[in-house]
């Protein structure tokens, strides 16, 4: 079955940038909307951004608009999250997820830690 592996997280200073990658195996992603979510300690998992199957439409939460960009390369079966102007409040574990045909995100990666220092 499909497996998602996130990478690219790390420790950066406020104002810095990171690019997260989500590589899939076991299933091609070109028919699915993909999303990025994050979860900070003690908080609920939060939607960050999503991209439709062809990459034609993207969506993002207000707190990251203008700073984060979601993209995909279906030929590489990979989804990306470019994060610029990072803030300490962006610190969280970031997860990649597949939206099922029923509309819910039910396939998740293991997560990658992003820590932004002030």
C-alpha cells in the first residue's frame, strides 16, 4: 500500500527557509489531492496547504499565506512545501497526507520536525 516519507525538516533561525519533500511509493499520486499538515506540542493537528491532483489549484491556511508554497512533481511522485520567512510559531511536526476518494485525508507520512529558533 502507499507509503509517504517526509524529509527536509530541521532547525533554522527565524526568517530562514526550508523545503519539505514528501515522496510516495506503492501508489502514484497523480489522481489525488495532497495536503500538508502540522502539529505543535500540545496543539491539535492543523491544516497548512493542499494541492489538487494536477497542481492547478492550491490552498493554504491564513497564517502561512505569502510565506509557504505547496507544489508537486507527479513525474517524481513527490509533493513539496517551500517555507520562507519562518517564524518560531511555525515550529511543529509536519505531515504529508493523501486525500481519499471520499474526501478525507486518511493516509499519512511519519512526519518531519521543523524547529524555528528566535
